[in-house]
C-alpha cells in the first residue's frame, strides 16, 4: 500500500509541480495585483489550480506513453504494474477537475485559461509529443498559458502583458527539444539550438527588466539562473550522452523557478520574487527523491 501511494506521488513529478506554482506567482507579480489588494485568497486559488492542471497533464503524459515506457522506462509506476492505466487516468482526471474548478472561483478569464491549459496538455500528450517541431512548441504553450493564468488574477492586465508568454514558450520548447535525447543520447545541433534559444530568453528578460527600471534587481536572480542552465548544457554539448542530457533537462526544469523569480523582480515585486526563490530548495529536494523527467 505504501509503495502504491508513493507510485501515485511519482506520477505527479512533485518537483515539477513546484515550478508550475512559480509560473503562476510570476504572473501575479506581472499583473501588479499585490500593489492594489491584500487579499491573498485569489492567489491561493490560482496556485491550487496550477497544481491540479500540471499534475493532471504530467499524469496523462505517462498514461499515453505507457507502451513506450515499457521499453525505455519500465521502472515507472504504470509500466511496472504498480498502478494500472485506468487508475492513473482517474487520478489525472481528478487533478484536471481540481484545476479547472479552482480557476473558476477566481474569475471567468482564469477559468477560460484553465480550459485552454487542459486542452494544450492533452493535445501534447496524445498527438504532438513526438513531433520534433510542434511538440516542443506545444509544451512551451502549456507553460506560457500557465504564466498568463497568474496574470489573469487581474483580467485587465492580460491585454497588456499577454506577449510575455513567449518567454516560457521558448524556454520550455528548448528543454523539451533537449529531452528527446535523454534516453539514447542527442545531437549537438539540437543542444546548440537550445543554447541559442536560452540566450534569446535571457535577452528578452533583460530587455523587460531595463524597460521597467529594475535591471539591477533582476540581475540578482538572472545570474544564478544563467549558471544553472548553461553549466550542465555545456557538459552535454561536450559529451551528448543520455545521462548528461538528463542532467541538463533536470536543471532546466528546476531553473524555471529562478527564471520566474527574475521575471517577478523585473516588475519590481521583490516580495513575490523571494517567495518564488523559497520554492527552489523545495523543488531541489523533491527532485532528489522523485524523477523530474
């Protein structure tokens, strides 16, 4: 029974779920919500929503990949027989329902975004995961919409800041592209392209930080973010074998917390940036106990 409970937790990728919460918190910082309200309940509701949506998406990732995982990752809960496909499907559906219902308690814009995230997750898992171009972009879209879910705490801000979704879209597309070589090794061409996209993301954040007059504050978070993503990526480029690529992917996923903290600080909301940073050791700890990819 204990093993099965751990199996359900493993399906959720808890370290990754923490990064999804960081997405929403960054979006809330972008909206400027705390500058005009001290009511934290909508923030809590949106954090619960993203936990549900992300968990549902990652669980269904394993549901749809069960045949492939029997070959490449037989130790996972479903292919190992610890949890059945039906049990995992129900588990994922419950989390999706939690995410959508929680968002509906915030406002209509949040509810619509939660539906779009759900659709994007299932589209990726069912049809586009193994498409070399559309797969990474679809996965990036999931994260971009997740950032906007945070912004939607003040729906009026979506019209002004919707384009910021480009940041997580490019960043997560890079990581997804790298992850294709996690099992059997990858090509240096893909790794170099990912490095180029990383640089675009960093440049974009620097531009926003400078435009908002918070460049120095953003640098405090951007520097460790840059080190965290490029150190393992450079090692993977030098030796593009599965284990090195796996480390680059894991670092990229968890470093998303630092990217979100940078974005929050770029908008002058150091309080939320600090809250996001506090999530980093939690994600690192969970990443040691449970798989990230």
